[in-house]
C-alpha cells in the first residue's frame, strides 16, 4: 500500500463476532485507527461490519488486519486504497493477485439516525427488485455519519471476483453492475461516484 498523501487507505471488515472484533481492535491500537460501525447490506441479508481507517499509515497494519481476519473468520474483508491520480490506464501495470484494481461506487444518502433502520429495509426491498429484474446482487457497505446526517455507502463490484472470464463477459458484468448501482441511487435521490481503487479482498 502506498503512503502518498493523495491516497486514502481503509479496510471494511465483517464484525458479527464481538469478541473477535475486540481482539482486532486491541491488536490495532498502536496504529490509532478511526472506527465506524456499519452494515453490509444485500437484498437477502444484513451483517455487521467495521470501517477501519488508520491515522498512522503503515503497511504493517493491513498485514495485521488480514492475519486476524483469517484467524477469526471476520469475512468479508476489503482493504482499499483510493488514489486520486489513478487512471484507467493503470489497470494493466497494477493488476496483480496481491493488489488488484477494482471499481467501487461511493455515495451518500440523506436520512435521519432514527430512520436508518427503516432506510435499510427500503434499500433491501429495492435491491431485491433489481436482482429479480436485472440479475445483479448489489452489496452495499454503509455507516451513518452523525456530523452531516447522511448514510455513507461503498459498493464493490464483486460479480467476477476470483473468476476467469472473457473480456466481453467482464464488460457486460461491469455495465450491468453500474446500471444497477445507478438505479438504486436514483431511487434515493443520490449520485454515485465510480472510482478505480487498489483492492485486496479476503
């Protein structure tokens, strides 16, 4: 992972196991991370997740996260580096097994803190309709931001993750995923930002 100032580093980790998350936080204490509790939302399930953003940017922190995730089965786990200078042409040179290029969608939804649970129900209903109509299962990692009264969401395109597919199949999958993201964003009056990132998923 890069330590450049024009990057943002963070991890999204499954947090259903309370004891395991406590052990993870204890191990990460030297890196002074910022934590945000959230939800992983799919039309047919909702799980607890933890957003982890270090204040001290050290690659060893992410090695620690990955090691503990594997030990305690804290899945899913996404380690993400957003680089403002990253261009589409970077894909060829940086796409490898340990640090592959992926596309994510980032957006904010307006909601009250009291209405967060209801928003999740509505989201899953709309996502189920998209799955039935378009065959795309969207996975949103979300948390509530008290400072501005919005729900921050990160959606990863994992349709072809770990699969060897043709270029045409990959492009079709990307197009369907983007259309599905735009459809659910429009339903809530949000505007998605599509970003290329370096992503290591477990």
